[in-house]
C-alpha cells in the first residue's frame, strides 16, 4: 500500500465531517481507498500511542515544526550555540544517526573543539546540555504549555525525543466538564447514521484490502529474488548485492565559503569574508545577487554536498532497492574508519578523508592536488591527467575520474572508490559503472590484464575521462586500467 506523506495524514482529532469526506473519497479511485485505509490505521495507532506517550505518533514534519517553535522562543532566541546544539542533535536523530551522538562529536561540531578535545577537562557539552534541559522545562512550563508536542533531551544522553505534551492533555481534561453536548436533533441523527454506515463500508473495504495485501506479500519475495542484473554489470556489482553485506555509501562534505543571509546569527556573519558585489559579476543572474544586500561568505563543512556524487548515490540506491536491499548513505564527516574497513563500502568523491588518503594505490593512478598522477605510465599514456577548460568562457570541458575496487579488512568485503577531479567526473564515472555497454569495454580490458586472459582480476583500478558541456557530463570513455595484486 502507498504510505501517506506528513501533509496527507489525518490530524490527531478528526471531526465526523472530515472522516465522512475521506470515506466518500473511496468511491472516486482505488488510490483514495488505499489512502483512506492508511489514514484510519494511522488514526487508530495514534490513539493507542497517546496512552503510552510514544514519540512515533508524530510525523517528521510535526517534529521539525515543534523544534522551530522551541528555537524561536524567547528562551533560546538569544543563544546561538544552544540553538546550534539542539539543531544538530535533532537533525542527526531525524536522519537515523542518534546512536552516534556523543560528547566528542557535539563538542567538535557545535563548539568548535579540535581533535584534542578532552571531555574530562572541558565539560562544555555536559554543562550546555544541562542548561538546555532547564530551558526546555521552563519553556513548556510557560510559553509552550499548550503545545501538542513536547521536546525533551533526556538526562544521560544527547538524543532528543518528541512526546505528547502532558500539560496540554491535562488542560483539555480540565476543560471537558464545561462543555455540554447539544441536544440530538433529527439532522444529527441522520448525520450519525451516515457516519455509521460509512464506517461499516470502510471496514468491509479494509477487509478486502487486507486480503489483497496478503496476496501481494506472497508475490513480492518472488519478484525481488527474480531481479537479475545484466551480465555486463553483474560481474562488477555482485560483491555488493544480497546476500553480501549492505554497502555503506559515503558522500563527501566539501569545505566551502557559502553566502551568508539574514537567517544567520550575528556570530556567524562576524566570522565571514565580504566581497563587493561588483567584483562578482558571475552572480548577477542568481537569486543571491537580488536578495542579498551584501556578499559576505562564511566557512561551512555541512551545508553542501557535491551534486554529481549525490545524483550518483540516487542511481546506486535505485539498484540496491531493486535487488531487495536497503541503502545506507552517510556524509563522510560522520563516518569513522572502522565502519569503512570492516564492511562493504562505496566512497564517492575525492574531497573526503577516506577517498584519497587511506586507500592509495601508489603503483597506479592517484589524485593529488587536482591532478591525476600516473607514476608508472604505459605506452601511449601520460604522466599526468589534468582537467581542460574552454579558453573563452573558462567553462570545464573535460574531466577525469578514478575507479578503484579493493579488498577490505575482511576479504569477503570490498571497498569501491569513485571520484573525479570535479563533481562532473564523479557523476560520469558512476553512470559509466551502471551502463552495461560501457562495462563490457571495461571487462574486456581487465580480462586482457589477467595471466590466463580469461578471468577478471578481483581488484583493479580504472581511469576514465568525460566530456563536459554546460557543467553536465557527456560521453565517458575508458583511458587505462591497472590490475591490483591480491
């Protein structure tokens, strides 16, 4: 069945008229039937969850809205570091990284502590967490006591939770005796009869949908197991597909200077670097030029992910989903070396610690300072490969990329590195590895390197090149390959 988005879900308390309109929508289409049934189930699940104080009753949209209300309140508005603290731990929890939140990570990301941060000597995180808990309690005791949701930061950890606000429930209970039900009129009896009739219809439809769902579940595993990659792709991707371990896809966090805006704190803007608008004519057709009064650029490690690598990650996830697997994607700054070397890993982009520093293959090609170095050139190869630019427009016209397939800590697992000099090279390389026709060319070149001229080397390195037009990769071709010893 199709899940509902946060905007389509029923509110916590529905009026009979709203329920009737949703039930009447059943007649319109099968989609409406599915959505109505999902809404009914969600409504019932929420009613049960309310009794147990579960945070699963709230959508991501509702949680983000409550976070916004808290941060915009007078209790936090003047404390940019406390705002950053709550924003960071909440966002990591929303992304499923709550178990990774610890004192060291928060000290590094929120309070700019370096790698030598000693939590025992510097209790900044614990002190601030205690202060945030005090302010949250004060907020919900006063300004936020009528909110539906309550945001808490439980003691002993840094993972925020979103619970039903008990104070609001208490207020509503106290107000209930003051409300008196109006006398039941003829119209109300008809209204009630229609509601009951429609409810019975919903129940019958729900039963039919339940039967259909059971049939779908029986068929689904067969369709997943029947998914087979083309032969020219299977030889390359098989080590990463079920029953192998689900690979961790790591995307880069590029350091950059981004444009500051009115939503930034005064402290953020104070650390920026101003450039006169007249010195940046390239920005004239952008929204930044029209909306920003001044061009102040601030350093950032979290606000940008390379476009090419991101598009490539989407392609990879589509393949894993079709194969019946999940898709694990993490930004490089939240990944540690143990996670990479112990399981299957796919590293995208060269601007991350794990791509160009840890898994160097010095005998072949490697990226260094924006140039791909060839330490052992074969006949017809160059000693270095540099990107090319149009002499008039200075636009990128050719990029290069490296693909490395290496053994990991456990020999059953692999680490795959895919990175271009620019993001266009990374995108082109990922698309190349998903193209059966082009992968046939790579397979043939690798077989030619093996001693028996029949088997494909399990580990290898490939250099690719792509044309680029209007910042979009075009035709990609193989430049050279290297066999990597076991």
